[in-house]
């Protein structure tokens, strides 16, 4: 059987949930990295029902919202350390990301977002061609290896 010996533990736990600590922030923990032509963002949300997840995007701000329901009041809790209620976090995305094609999945308590890099932000090859007769220079812009435009300089 578990016994509480510190009468101020509930107050400390509440303060940690609201304010967070350096080791355990109050918001949902997140990892983010670039993987080729996309960015991947993962949020740890253990014990969250997938139906309570809500993702919204407005311009370049993604808002993630999740809810862990409160404990049944008829249940006598011996330990109650898992935070409950509504959690939310916002990400401000750069303009070089394609917010129209974000994909989201939720597996084993981890919410994953896959955000592709926008076509306009992808690197492209620019070659310089020279004309042998009149000395004028032309720039050929190669976008996606399929489309070429010739611009007179």
C-alpha cells in the first residue's frame, strides 16, 4: 500500500504541472528534425485518446490540443501524479514549409507531424550559358529537373 508522508506534495505537484521544471516542462514534450525534403515533429502524449486530439492551422501557426480526462470522483486514488485536463502547444512554422500538405499520425502515445518543404524553398540549379557570337549571357533556371526557362541577361 502507498502512503503519503509529505503534506505539501500535492501543492508541489500542482506547481510543477502549471509552471513546469527545467527537467519536466509543463507543456507537451516535443522533438523536431529535418529528414530530407520534410520536417518531422513528434509530441509525447501517452494515455491520450486519439479522439481528443485536435490540430488546427492558421497561416503558419499549428496548434496541437489534447485532453486527458479527469479521474472518476468515485475512485479513491492512492497516487495521482499524471497531469489531467487540456494540453495545448503552438508551433510557428517558417514560410519555407508547405502548410497545405501537413500529415499527422498518432501511434503508441506519440503524435507525429510530417511537414514538407515548400517547392519555392527547395534548392534549384542555376546554370550560366554563353553565346559565342554576340557575347550576350543567358541564364537557364532548372526547377525540378523538368522545367527550363531561359532569361536574357
